[in-house]
């Protein structure tokens, strides 16, 4: 995710191997650079490697803090003195966007408490992030969440134990780490998305910047898996936060620009100068051709899925469930869609989940009838079980904050004015709870009673450097909210992380 193979080739690294691949050839003329997580398994593999070294010299980099006893074990194994250096190079997390990171962990809790192995991994990921950004933060956490408090304490322990590593130059306003729990807002990961990056993840799935297109009808071999990375794809970088209507227009412009630059088929290469110009322009043309075919394929597949699954209508009802409070109208809309044969099983379950989260305690709740209809669709029982699981996970009993607060008149007017701007309104009215939490935090209004500090000290000034971490996973809709907050609040820098990055399926 950090570096492409072609970039590493430019640094004259020509061979890529995994430490655990069994049949590597000895190549004593090569130096080896090892980049590893400092896990027990990796240290053990490295010990075996150093006892019978396959390369002339080893430069070993660990992505996190390594214990003295592990270093000792490596030193004892290095009888042939092939190790040139051992360093800690903090990068024990996945950098997804310039302001978003993930730990690629699915299912971090069992019920309401941490899975111990995942707690350890999350602590390591978060402390590595702090070390790589050179931040020694004050910590706040969501009081209603036991896992948030546990994680805050574990991170604090590491900072205290490794105090020499965290001894960075003090800034005027100390950085802040805010630890939140996904169960406070189970709505956001269940909604269809309409901005490019979020939509691709929702409908196709992004895995370490790779998108699997093998199920696309009639896909060509070289497009079965494509990479979408803002680092080396200018079109993606410029369009990842735009909504679907704008992307359609921009793809058309990209195509037209491409057509203009196409080398003429019958171009007469008469002089050496013609040939030279052709050869010089060809790589750029080839790269552009790759970008064009990739995005045309991706956007084409998104439109096909939107039409096939009737997602415009589905999304309108989702937004109504998430943002409005007219129960009878919402219930009618959900029922109407549940009767449509075009509705996929996933979308049917998603609508019932959203309804259940929104109206679980409503006097005339239609949930039992909706669950019956889910069953009547011939759907598997799994989805019906998931509806009650999602309410248990993120229902009213669990939430520490008011997810569906009655919005005041000013906010409603704002929504209305925003709504007059055309297409955006209906499908993107929803704002994730995180947006409001961060907004309060930036203004210095986030309540200490709900988000206490760990330890006696509190911030006197408004925070400027904020790292917000979501236990149970973040979403690309929240990444967009953070991107916009960073843009509209100069002087404030927010980095968003999560145990994973969700879409509805996840």
C-alpha cells in the first residue's frame, strides 16, 4: 500500500521474497533488507534464517518496538555475523489515504469486550502510528464504551513504559487521541454511498487499494484486478470525494482528452525525429490508456450495479430512515421496496436493519411484520438473525450518544437550503455521528462527562492535532467527513483510523 513495485525497482531492489516462503535459493552475492512486524513467529523465522543465512548481509527493520529479549535471540543466532543493522521503523498500520489508516482487523470484540489478541494488535498499531507521526498525545475516550477505556489504558501504558521513544519536542497545544466505539453509530456502515471511493468500496470492495473485478461480465484478463491509489493515479486523486454524477462527466472528459492524444494509426514515421517523438510520447500514452480503461470499467460496473439493484430508490429510503422521523411514511417505503423482486437479499436486510435501529422502540413498530416479509422473500434465516444482532450491537440500550437527536430549526433550514442544490440532496443528506463529535471537539465543546480524559490533565486550548480512532472500524463516508473538516478548519489536522474500513457486507 505504501510503495509500488516499480518504485522499489527504481531503488535497485530486484527481488521480493517472503521470509516464510520455504524454498528460497541461497544468493550470497545479494544484500537483504528485511521489513517485518516484530511478532513471535517473525522473530523465530528470522532466527532460523540467520543460523543458515542465504544472503551476504542483512539490514533488519521492525515496524514496531521490539523487546530486548528478542534482539538477544537474534544476536545469538547471528553466528556468522551477517547482520549489519537492526532498527525500529514505525509503520505497523496500513496507510489508506493521506489522513486515514486501518489495521485490517475484522471482528475485534467478543460481545462487549476485547478479544485479547486483537487488543494487543490494536495497541501496537496505534502506538506505532503515534511514533511515526512523532506525537505524544493526551487521551480521551468514549465513557459509554468499556473497550474504548481499555484501549486508552493500554496505549497509555506503552507511552509510560517507552517514555524515551515518546520524548518528542513539545508543541504549544498537545496532540489529542480520541478513542470511539463503532457501536455508537451502526447506521453509517449500512448506507449506500455516492462518492467515488466510498461507492467503490460499498459495491465492489477495496482491499489494500486493490479492487476485484473478476465478476464483471465480459471483463478482459488484465482488468480482473485493478489498483486504485491516490498516490499514483491522478484521476482517482481528483475524483475520490466527488459524487457519482460529477464522476460521469469527468470520465467523459478524460475519454475525450485521451481520444485527442491518441497516436494516429496511419502516422507516417518518416524521419528519425518522428520516431523519436513517437517513442517519447508512447509511455505517457500507455499510462493514460491504462488509467482510462481502468476507470471506465470501474464506473461502468458501478452504474450497472446501481441500475440492476435499483439502488437510487433503495438509497432514497435509507436516507429517509437515517435522517427523518416520519415513522408511517418510512414503514410504507420499506414495505413497498421489500415487495420488489429487483431488491437483492443484502439490500432487503439492510433496509430492515436500518428500520430496526431507527424505530426499535416506536409504539407502533412494524418490525415483526418486516421480519416476516424478509422470511417470505425466501431469504436465508441468517439475515433475520443479523437484524437482531445489529440492534444488540448498536441499539438504543448500547449507545452513549444520541444518534437521532431532534435537530433544531436552524439545522433543518440549513438542510433545506442545502437540499435546493440538486442531485446531492436526496442521496447524501446523512452526516455520520463522527462529524458532529469532531465538530464539537474542534470548538472545545465536547463534554468531558461523556468523553473523559485519561489521567488528571486536560487541554486548556482547543485541540489542533487530532487522531481519532474507531474501535470496530471506520468507513469511507467518515473519511470524507474528516477530509472536509480538515479543509474547512485551517490550523486543525485530523487523522482518522479504525480497526478496519467497513462497507455493509463487512
